[in-house]
């Protein structure tokens, strides 16, 4: 009920009469002005959807690769893509990069804590879920995919062993997705262009 009330006071998404809808044109803003409020609302909706079994698959995408968002609430007063991720080794930009990324990780923690607080007959909602958290790049400046940090949380009802640091050398991301699909009951040995086997050790 509280979440519904919050959403109802977001700016209106209703277009002016007769304006219709134009393909490829973003709708009128209907989200909170503060990105923090928007993220919280989206994560809370995701938790409710899982708790109610309205869905078993969720995707949360925080901004896009070339976002110009300014995280002024973190005292990072420049755009994220051009002046943070493209750091060129500059110490100030690297510090801003770390600050924003640390905040993004706190949102993951918020989401996991909400799932952990929901008890199910055979564990918590977090115990019975799998969360994959990562980025498409390990370093935005170099556009590098090497040493890509990945967080896998939840235990898929006991099929995964969380709470560990596992390092892989030269392993394909697609093989990790095969392992996660298998853990949630989707048997497969192929994913994307180069996924051919389930990664071991998860």
C-alpha cells in the first residue's frame, strides 16, 4: 500500500489529449525526480513481484552505457559516461568512478536484504533465488571485458554455494549463464554464440 501511494505521487505520465503515441519517442516523464527514489521504487516492485509469484524472472537495468546522469547526491557533479567512466587514469575521475559504483552496489544490498527478510517454507526468498549482478565492462575507459567482476547471490534452493570468492581464468561469461540456468531448473548446454558448457564451481 505504501509503495502504491509513492508511485501515485510520481509526475504524471498522461500525454496531452490528442497527442497520441509516436514510435521511438520517449513518453512524458513519470518517474521520481530523484534517481534514488526511482531505484528504490523499482526494487520494491521487484521484491513484491517475487513474493507474490507474479513472475520468476526479473531484470533491472540501471542507466545505459553512455548515460549522462550526474550523481550530485554523491558529490559527483559531472556526467557519468564522459567524465567518470572515461577516466584516462585521472585520480579524481577514478575516485568518482569508485564512489558511484559503490552506491550502485548498495542498491544490490538493499534488494538482497529485502529478499532475505521474506520467509518461505524452505528458507528465505533470497535462499530460493539467484541474483546475477555485473556490468558489460570491467573498465569503461578501456572498454575492457577482462577481469569482469560478477556477483552471484542466492543459492537457488541449495544448488549454489554463496558467500565465496571464486576466480576464473579465461572463462566465458556465457558458460556462467549456462550454470545459472541449470541451477534454476532450465537444463541447457548452449548459451549465445560461445556458451558450450556449464561453468564449474558455482
